[in-house]
C-alpha cells in the first residue's frame, strides 16, 4: 500500500484561467489533508490564487523565454523547462507525479528515466498531435506516445478522446475526467472590467436585448466564418458578447462583419476563472463552435459547454461537430446550425426554448469524486 505523503503537480498554464487544473488541485488537497501538494508551475501569465494550506506553488522561470520566437529556441525552452522541473521534483521527492498536458512532458520523462518506480499520472488535456504533419509535430507525437507508455494512469476529457487515445497510443489504462464546471468559492473582489461589463450587460437586458456569449479566440478552427454568418443575420433584439479575446482581435473581428452590425458586438475582455460564472449568470445564450479540421477539435471537450449547461443557458453549436451535436440532442439544451440553416427561424425558436436542468451535470461532486478515486486506487494498489 502506497503511503501518500507528497504529490508533485507539474504544469505549464495560465493558472488564473485553468479551471480543470484548479478543480483537481482543490479537491485533491481537500480530500488528502495529510498530503503535501507542490505545484511546479511554468506560468503563462500573472495569477492571484490561494489554495488549501497543504498546497504550495513553486514557480519555474526560464532564461530562454527572453529568446526570440522560433522553432529552434522553442526546443531550448522545452529542454530548459524539463531540466529545471526535473531538478525541483527530484529535490521534493514525491510519491506521485501528476503531469498536466504535453508541454510538461519532458520534466516527467527525465524524472521517470532516473526514478523508474515512481508513479506518474498524465492528464492529456488535448490530442493535438494525432496525425502529425510538420516535423515538430511528429517529434511531439513521439514524445507524447512515450509519455503514455511510462505513465501509470492516463486521464482524458471525454469518451471520444479515450477511444481515440487507446487506439493511437495503445494504452488501455485511461480514465475520463470531464471538464464539468467547478463552482469554486472565492473572496476575491471583482475588478473594474468585470463591474463595468456587468453594468453594460444589465443595461442591455433592461432594454430587452438578448445576449449571446462567445468565449475564446475567433479563428478558422473555432468557426470564424460561422460566427460572422450569425452576427450578420442577428435580429435587432440580439447582441453578441465577446470574452477571452483582446481588444486588437476584437477590432479585427469588426472589420470582417457587415458595417451595419458593428454595434451589435460587445467587447468583454478577459475574465478570470473565479468570476466567469458572474458573466454566465447574466447572458441568455452561449455560442460554441468547433470545426472538424482536426481530430482534437472534432472530439472537443470545452468547459464552456458545461458552464452554459450548469447555469441553464441554451447552447448554439455547429451541427457538424459530433460531440457538441450529440450533447445538444441528448440534453435538449440548445440548437444546432450550419450554412444551410434558416437562421431567422433558429433565432425565433431560441427565444421560446424551455428552461432546463439536469442534476447529473449540476451536482458538483461528480468530478471531485473521480479524481479522488484515481488516487485512492493507486494508494490501495
């Protein structure tokens, strides 16, 4: 039986916005109060988070981050991150090393090569390198394949990805941990951007405007053409709110829609994970588009689906995506469209959708129990 004294969590992320990582850390440290959790973090931005007393963040800084952006320097960054992570993890000497996503693989591989009996959990957030084309992607694919081989347990975000990964990487020891919304309590005050946004949206709602939320970058793979199509056909009583996007990209988007529709798009900026629920509470619909341009997108697992569902907000999704399409059909939580859809009819039907709830998705103890069960399984092995 494993005695769980220390757990190392290795991750490169913008922790302030990463609900998947935050929820796992919170629930593990809460359920294993006598275990020390150390987060070895290469941060993609500033963060202001507090965790349970048995959980500490150890930031990793890279000299190579000052280097120019190129594939050559990117290799040096990956190697420096892996080597520094290895040294810190070696010094900490954990019972379990929990690795999040492929960007943190090198540190784990170095560690496993020197300490082969140590337990590794690999949470594969995305299947980015399936069917790789470029040389760099082919190398990344081989690295991730090796990560699947050396890990004791693999975690993925949905059934479709589990099925795909089990075939591609020939690994059967894969469990599913969905991106369900984790309602994290916080004492953090709202910043001025969020306060002003809430006032703006509430004013629009007082004028009987319907608010469609789009969260994240507007790119080809995230359906930029579909979003333009929807915006250009919006009824007069609808507005589109964009969050998770910077002001420069917002201005670029305004240039590709009809001039007469520029006033229907509202800029919301970036909202951190603790306060994202405040936005979902005051919108009416959520627009989620994932084009089938690669297998990672085709078998997507966006937490925005569960956020919208948690707060009972109808989802507008692209019909071609099998995961989104199946979810909407199964739950009756929204509508699907494509370029041939009658958008006037769709917007009219949206306004008459019945409210919905589903305790399976609203119960907040599903995912915490899953990740805790993973650790209990390892402890008892």
